[in-house]
């Protein structure tokens, strides 16, 4: 599983449109919006390819001025983890 954080800056007049569009993308969650419209968004995807595709889609949304990935972490899927307990 990949978890990423993205800062999205929408055009000031399009903030609500961008927020709605973001919420329609699977694995995307808007966590906070500043008074100026800057958004903190997380992506949860299965692999690097999906992360790249979601990030590119966000950057291409109508009304998005910029999207910057600020954090990325890869975690093993819970069903793939090995238990050390006997």
C-alpha cells in the first residue's frame, strides 16, 4: 500500500469545484482547506503506478493551479505481513 500527501492549490474561484472533483477520485481524501483554498489531500493506492496516475490526474483537474507531493510512504499490505509470534 502506498500513502502519499499532496498539497493542491486551486484557482481561487474554483476551490469548491476542485474539492468535489478530488472527492470523486478513488483513494483520495481532502483533509483540510485553508481560507485561501489550499488543500491537504492524501492518496491511498495499491502500488506506485496507481500513485503516479492519481497524482497526475489531480494535477490535470480543471481549476488546479498546482499539485505538489510532499510525502510518500510504502507499507506492506496487512495480509502480506509476517507475524513473528509463534
